[in-house]
C-alpha cells in the first residue's frame, strides 16, 4: 500500500476514470494495462504528474460514444510505467480502494473525471487476515473444475501457497467472467463474501460445461 493512504480522507476526492468492460482492479491486486488511445495517454500523463491515481470503472448502459458508468469502481495507483517505441504506455495499476461515484464532473480534459466517495471502503486500506472459515481445499477444488472446463491452466504451486486475499482477488480479476459477474465480485462487501461468490461462480460454470476452446495459460 502506498505510504500515506491510511484513511479514506487521504485519497483524492476527484479522480480520472478509465471505463473498460471486463477489467477490474481490487485492493492490492495488480492490473497491467496497454494504453494507446490519445485521451488515455493524456490521462496517464496527468496522473503521473500528480498522485498517480486512476479509477477503473466498468461501463454500464449509455451509448457506444458515451457509456454510462457502473456506480462502484476501484482506484489504483500507477506502480509501473514504460513507454514503447510506438508511443504506447505499458502501466501496472495496484489497487488501493474501491469507491462509489458521487458525481461525474463536467471537465475540459479528453478523459472523464468523477467525484469519488471512499467512505464506505475504509477497510480496503488494510490487508485482511486469512479467516479460519476459508476452506482452501474446497475453493481450489472449484478452481480445478472451472479451469478444466475452460481449458485454462495456472501456476498451482503459487495458487496453493498464496495468501487468501492474493488468491481470491487475483482470480476475481483474471478469470474470464462476464462483466456483470466481475462487477458483482468487485462489489462484494468483504473478502469472505468475494471468496464465496467466486466459489459459486466457478462451480456453476463447471456444472454448465464451460466453453470450448483451445488451451490457455494464466501463468
């Protein structure tokens, strides 16, 4: 966690947002992004010159040119930055805290900005302890079924040894769920709630037979 963010009040009240369907970041999770649109290159430039905070928000409704925004997103801090020879930015966002959009602001920047309310998510700023209620073996069993049906693979040594938060949040971010399912995982109040919801989604998908396709690796 970046030094200084210990309370919701420590976070900026106005943040730029990057609407991207199927992409969420969760507290302390890491989301790699390939930035190439001019308006978002501008957004990254401005963020790098300031507090490095960008809000990831999934589109919801609206039009193709001006999509609506889901009510809850997650702010991430740029913790890795590189520029390619063709002018793209390769960045990593490390999740800081979820927020609720209080209002979208009229702005002159080419990217959108919102007034963010972090008040309900103070707990995001503190890494949770692993709970005895977390049945790791049952969770990993659900994961095996899901990955088998999806022809996916992961680094099992890492998964079996990862702390609960790292395991649950990284899977919630990386597995190819539908945007509405990703949003539901993002909005789960606690890590235990997210683990339960993720477990259920994986088991439902495995029971439905998943989707056919060539093998993939998530390592």
